[in-house]
C-alpha cells in the first residue's frame, strides 16, 4: 500500500535532474588549465625559496623568480611551460612572456620577467646588443651568439629550434642560432619587453621589442607563415619546461666579443677601415686610400679568421663624387648579406642609409610609380654654382580614367633653408620619401646642405644619377 506513494517522489527527482544544466566542456577545460597554471606558479614560488638556500653563493649564482644564472656553467635557466599550440600552427615565437597574448603562435611561455633574464645575462658578463630599429634604418639585430635548448616535463633537452619547422619542407630548425639583443630600456628604466610589444623573449623573425633575435635578416612581413610548430612540440598546455641559454664561449686568441662595431670611411681615392667606432679611430685596420679589393679581403679575414660578426658604420667625405659613392655603395651591398658575416648598420648622424643611391631605376618614370613623392633636382651651372629645384607632382583624376593625369610644378629653391617647409606643404600624404636627381659629377658636399636638414624626417630618400 505504501509503494504508490513513492511515485511522485521519483517523478520529482527525474524532473529535477532533467532541469539541471549539463556540464560545459569548454568551461571544464578552462578550469583545468587555470588549475595547472596555478600549480606551476605555486611551484615557482617554492623553487625560488629553495634556490635562495641551495644557490646562496652570490658570486656563482644569480637567482630571481623563474631565473637561475650559473657563472660556473655559463648558463641561464628560465622556468617555462608549454602553450599547447598544435603542430603545424604558425610559429612566430619560440618563447614569450606571460603578458604576451601570443601564446596561440608560440611554443613556450614563462612567469619570469624578461628584465630578470637580462639581469642574469649581465651577471654572466654578456653585454646587451641592439634589436632592429626600422625607423632608424637598422635592418640587422646585433648581439653575442647564444645557444638555446628546452627540456619539457623532465625529458632530455633539445635545441630550441627543434620545436619549430620549415613550413615548406617540414624540416626542424635544430641548427638555429640566436643573438642576445637585450631589449630596449624605456624612460623609466624598465625593459620594453615586459610591458610593450608582443612580449617576445625569442622570436623567429626580427622583432624590434625582444630579448633575443636570430642572426639573419628576417622581417616579419617576409617570413610570416614560413615557420610552424613542429611535431616535437606536440604537448598539452601547461607542462613544466626549462629553457636554457648558453652564451658562446670565446677563447684566446679570439676576441671576447663576436660583435665588431667597425667603421668604413670612403673618399674618392679609396676606403679607410677602423675599429672601434670613435672620433679618433682607435685602431686602424686599413689606412685611407685602400682599394676595394683590399677592403673585401680584410673584412673576409675579420669574419673567417677572427670569427667576428662585423657591423659597419658607413660614411663618406664631402669631396666624394656621387658617382664614386654609388660604386662604393654597390660594393657594400654585395657584402651586406646573411652568409658573409658583414652587416651595414644604421647610418651615422648626418648621413642617409647607404642604399639611398641604389634606387629602383623604374622610379625614374613617373608613370611607373605607385605614388608621386616630391622630386629634388640638382644642376650645376657653367660658373660651377649648384642650383636645386623642387618638383611637386599633382595627380588629377578625371572621369572614369584608371590613371591620373600628372601635373608637375617646378619650384626653384633660393636656399636649403626653403626646402623643409615646401616639402611639408607639397609632399602627398606626408610620404617620408624624396626622389633626388643629380649629376654624377657633383660631390656630397654639393648636395649635403640641402639633404642633411631633412634626413631625420624623410628616411626614404632615393637618388638617381644622370
């Protein structure tokens, strides 16, 4: 007689269960990730406390959260974790900071501050180099060579490049070398990598805000999508890892530093080559008047025998003719490549980037240009006086024409002082470009008074010689 009374209770229980929402798989997965991340952070705190005791010798060790430098071993270890990015995904970074936001295209991430990694390298005596700086026309990063490996969840360490692969061939990048550039200090003394940019510790392209870079010319716009996460990185997210950096050890008779900041000065009668960069040229490697073949030979010896990465500051004297300057620039361009060990650095103050005199010759023809920057045309009179004319080219679009009608306006310039204001007024969309036309027999001293005041703003100067 009591059994029927149970039926309403059972029915109510069934209804309640039906109304209870099903577990959300995404939320469950995120909760697991948060728990794993929290466990890693807690372990890092525990490790820091333990290292304070086991690595108390401050002459040998530098200790910070997630960072251990050992002078005896010559290494810097950084505690990391896997991002879980799937093999075959685009890989832009080997290693990033916690604040990066680029974990979807990176292999490893860390709780450590990039500034602490920089302090560890300073502790080892490794100087910071220079990242690329495109506004300043620095197209090569400069820094001491560093080998990097990574161990995941206690497994044997592999080269950091083994966790990335060439997208076309699938070959892993085990032999990839790195250079320590050190990031850039902000006005308040902090390191840009910790608060700005993509939070890059180790990228696979030339990143302006990064702690390390690769010793090759690899602009992001050129190499994007060419590197992917390799099958060696088929890890779940938040597995513990250790990334170890080992600066190159250089023994005598080699110089302690691989980076050689050298200077080449060109005059009509040849080159002078010296190091380091300084007004009094501390050590002359080649005297003034050195012919091109001897310069090439000495640079090759510096790279091959001395095992240096040579960064050249290139400048020239006022008496240098523009024709001779073009020949010198052509020579440097033939050396300024990944496989030569010679890199032309950013231009010194008062000079344009050396390739300004090696323009795309198609741009002589206004009809073949995508835009119409101002032209600056030089001429030399019979009396030897140099005159300059600014040519502003308006684009008139009429009807349904697919091409504009080009209307040039020639403005004779009374003096170099008149040029900056006219350029600002006449340059379309404030393009940082001037197309210069000059006789090859003019000297740099003839045109420099006109160009030097506008070099900082118009970094895209291109000079065509008649």
